[in-house]
């Protein structure tokens, strides 16, 4: 798959989506539309088991398209723009296939909001992350105020949002904003390797795990436990469970059929 702003390549069950919108991979309306289209394409293909999202060049995404934002002059226009971005990122967050962000260089504003919508964030040791919208007289609008506080806690989220300051990779890892910190030269290979490892698992169980964690986090603890139990029960009727258990007992690698 090749689009003007988002290039997609498929290897060993993993689609890598590379945002290519020089000079800073800004999330303009056309770029957001292509991300959405590329994700839907990936979801529609059984051969795709996982998705990696990264940026072309030396950075991930440095934010939304400031020239577009500068044209907004009414609350209605502002709501429409944020609803569009939130819709795309919500789709990524609720995707039934794992989505991994591979982040190098700058990951700011809308770029960080995109990264936070992904299920796992792997970042370069040279990366810098932040929500600098306050410096423009605005606030994050693609989900940043909500996801950041849920990931790093209210106080740290407020510090980052109210100051607009960037943090480095080590601090991002410490506060839970990054799941892995990788040497820059090896970032994409390791992110794709992680995606391929997950792609090799039984996809029925992968989908169940994603749903249990995502939906469970939005419910009470007891409701989350009930959802977990329900999904576990459904897995007990699958071929993949029988194959996984048999392979373990026979001391061999399982051959999952995703059913």
C-alpha cells in the first residue's frame, strides 16, 4: 500500500505504517485521513496480525498542522477538528489488532496523542516527548488531556500540559509513557520484532486480551473481572486453546490457526 503521506509495508504478519509528511510529519487533515484509511485496510486483511506506526526521517510526529489550526476562528470549527482527530485515535486504541508506536526524535502534540492511542510505545533513547499546545494558547485536542492523565497520573500530566515542557526518553520510561527505550539505530527493527512476536501468537487470544484490558479499564474492577471470565470461557471452546495446551504438553511449538 502506498499513499502520499502514509506508506505501508507488510512483513511476517506485521504492517508498518510510516507517516511521511516533511518536514515534521505534521498531522494535517489529509494525513489523518490516510492514517485512518491505512488502519482500516490493515484491519480488513487476515494476513495482518499487528501494526507498527512510525515516522519517516529523524522524527515521529511533531504535532498537528499549525497552519490548519491557525485558520480556525469559531468554536464549531474547533470541535469539528478535534472530533476528527479523536475519532481516528479512538479507532486505533480500540483496534482488535495490537498497534505499536515506534518513536524517534520529536513526538509532540498530536504526535504524542497518536502514540498514546497505540497499545505499546517503543521509543528511541534520543526521543523527546511533550504536549506543547499551551505555548500556542490552546490545549491538546486529540485526546491528550485524557490519555496522558490516565497513563502517567493527574499531577504529571498537568505539569507537562501546563508547562509545555518536553521530557527525554529516560523520564518517559520512568513515568510509564514509554514501554521500552531502544538505541536509536535499532529502534524500528526491535519494534517490528516485538510486533512479529505478538503476531506469532494465537490471534483469538490476542484479541481477547486486548478487549479485556481496554474495556476492563473503563469498568469497575468487579465488572472487569466478569469480562475477563467471560472471555476466558469463550477461549476454552477454541481450536487454538486445544492446540496451545497440546503443544505445551508435547514440548513443541504450537501451530495456531486463529480459530
